[in-house]
């Protein structure tokens, strides 16, 4: 099965990512994975540089959360975002932009907590970001970001 052409990185808003330039990592619950996201001119309604900046905003506060696994193996997280944060939460979903590609479960998206990343490449016609996320669950596990927070945002300690 071919890799989907476009992806959605959804946090405060949905951002179209033109490609995942890295190998698609395994979605192992409670593990960190890194996605290399590519942004380029492609006829989207929002220009590629704006989409790139919207995702990069998450990296500026990615160190403002605690996370881990409870004794039962379930993930948890707590956020401590400053009032000046450009985003309201570090919880995001990453999924194929075409939901039909996820029907077999091969390309199902995930819910994750942005924990780090790097601005790896900035050419005039293509931007690229490495985004590290702590896997909170598969996309189908929670209806929305609020459901993720209700289930997982309390430290077991």
C-alpha cells in the first residue's frame, strides 16, 4: 500500500502537511516517535510557510509538559503552558488527510503529545520540521482533544 500524499497535523487547528519525509514510525503506546514533516507549495488554501509556522509553534513550548506511563502501562500527561504560549495544548493528532486511507487501519492516525523537535531544513521552496511526539493512543481511541485530556491529563503520582 502506498504512503498517503498529504497528512493533517491537528491541534488548535488542522494543518495540512504535504508529506512525511521520514519512515512512518510505529505507533507504540507510551513511546516517543519522530515525524519529519514536509511543507511545500501545493495549491492548499493556506500557504505552505504559514502551515509550517503553525506547526513550528508547538516546538517553542514542547518542553512544558510532563508525561509517562502509569503502573498499568497507560500513558498520562500534564501540561504547564505559559500564558504567552502560541498554542492552547501540546496534544495533537497526526493522520492521513484522506480518511479513506485509514479504513484498513494501516495508516490510522494517532493522538500524541508534542515533546520536542527541530527545524531541520528551510529552503525557499520547501520547509521541513522534525516533530517528536509521545504516543497517547490511536486516533480512533478518542473522539477529540477534549476526550484525550479527560482520559489522560492526570498524573498517576
